[in-house]
C-alpha cells in the first residue's frame, strides 16, 4: 500500500509544482520577477516548471530504488497462472528444434 501512496503523492507534486511555478512567475510573487520582460518571464517560468517536474521524477525514482527488494513477494496465484500460460504456449514445456509450420 505504501507504493500506491508514494505514487499518488508524486503524481500530485508533478501537477502542483509546475503550476505553482508558472503561477508564481506570472503573478510576480517571486522577488525580482517584476523587472523581467514578458518574454523572459515565459522562458524562465517554463524552464523552471520543467525542472520542477524532473526533480519530482528523480525523487520518486530515488524512493523506488531505496525500497528493499526482498520485501516484495509475487502473488502465488499470479505466478501459477503465468507458469500455466507459458506451458500452454510452449506445448507443456517441450520445445522442439524444428520451426513451426504455418497451418492454413
């Protein structure tokens, strides 16, 4: 369940961070932005919005890599169905060296 929580929080920040950055620049909430030309405000705010999304993605990847790998175990039902599917596809696990001929 913690994985879903992290995903939802990261998704929210991926929406909020760039919109907040654009809003702050366009409404002169940051000191020094009132002296910039509209062209410069657009470029700087857009650039920082993209950077903010990349920072959120990098942080989410960091959190995912930090999780212990041994903590997660696959669902036994899913594994059994996957094995049955592979056996069915390969012909009960027997592979021949002969290529399959297309039937018409």
